[in-house]
């Protein structure tokens, strides 16, 4: 019975991280920014993907953070 709890906890953590990574990758693939430059992890902050005025896919990024965090909370507890 305890083995089932460990597996569901690990699955919950992996699912939460996967949702957030998917949101980041999907958002930066079409990012042009306010200045018209493409997104680069070296030149931009990750939070810039969630700005509505600069990022066309900000909704997807912000929702991925919300839903990914909902799965990570039980994992951390």
C-alpha cells in the first residue's frame, strides 16, 4: 500500500514539472518581445513570457504555471 503512495507522489511531481516546462517551451517558441527580438534564455527573464503586452502566448505560460503549481503542492507536502 505504501508503494502506491510513493508512486503517485512521484507521478504528481513529474506531472507538475512537465506542465511548467511545456508552458515555457511553447511560449518561447513564438516569442517576439516588445522590441521585436526573439526570446533567449541568456538575454531575457523567464517572467517576460507571461507579459500580456509583449508575449502573444502569455495566457498559455501563465496557465501552465498555475496548473503546474497545483500538482507540485502535494508533491512538496
